[in-house]
């Protein structure tokens, strides 16, 4: 195992292009006329969603819709987008880790700057910021192809949602509070309630 792994956030802007957030690099599908030295194709993995387990009436479950509203239609975030549920304020944790800003600039802006590798940021500092934001993680959920995800059972209470996704060649970071009540709860995560890197 790599002692200092690099976190990548990939997003597909369309079927033929992928963007690696924070690193400013993009990849394009090799065209039929190009002659690559090595090319492999992998079939897309297919999974069947299992039925949600029964949750005691005293517990909470969070149903997430993750994506963008465009032209009046919901466009889901890439499948596999992971959202973490934490009991610690991710912004306060960023400040404790030294990502201090002068108001009204939020601490996440310093995280974005730290993750601009080769442009003043370092991978080590970027990793420290991600670790600070995810401190106190109790669980989470991973989105499916339709942009939906569901957490496991949680005690009702005050939590924070932390998530990362590519968005129009940039990074989209969610770091917002949520109050969960017994039973089913729903939150929609969009660029409007997240922070977008510059």
C-alpha cells in the first residue's frame, strides 16, 4: 500500500471526456482513427439494488438525491458519489487543521487552494483538509446511476453531510448541517447547497 495515497475525484462531462478535479487535467476517449499502443475496454458493472433493510421506528434514515437541476430536469451526479454523515462540523474541523479564513471567505476556499497541486498547493496539505472534513464520520451512502442514495439507520439528531463530486471541470464539495428525525428524511444535494472550486 501507498503510504501517501492521492485522492482523485473524476467526473464525466459526456460519454467521451473525463475530468480529474483539482488537478486541471482531462482525458478524452481514443477515436476510431487513432492508433493507441494499448487499449482495453471494460464492461460497465451492473448491480441490483438490494431491498432496504427494516429500520426500527426510533431510528432515522436519510434518502439523498444528488445532482443538478438543468432546464427543469434532474441530472444525477456520477454514480458512486459518496456522501459521508459526520457528527463533527467540517468547517470547524478545517479551521482546527489550519485552514483559517477571514470572514466572509469560508474555510473550504483554503482547502481548494491547498488542492491545486503545482499551483501553490500540495498533496499532503490537500489530504489533511479532506481528513479534517471527514473527521467524526459515522456512516454514509453511495449514489446509484439515478443520483439516489440511502444511509443506514442513524439515531435522530444533528449531523453534517460531507461529499465530493466533479462539476463542470471543477470540484463540488458539500459540507452542510442536517437534522434527522425518526423515520425517513430526505435531502437533495446540488451545486446550490455546496461549494464549487475555482
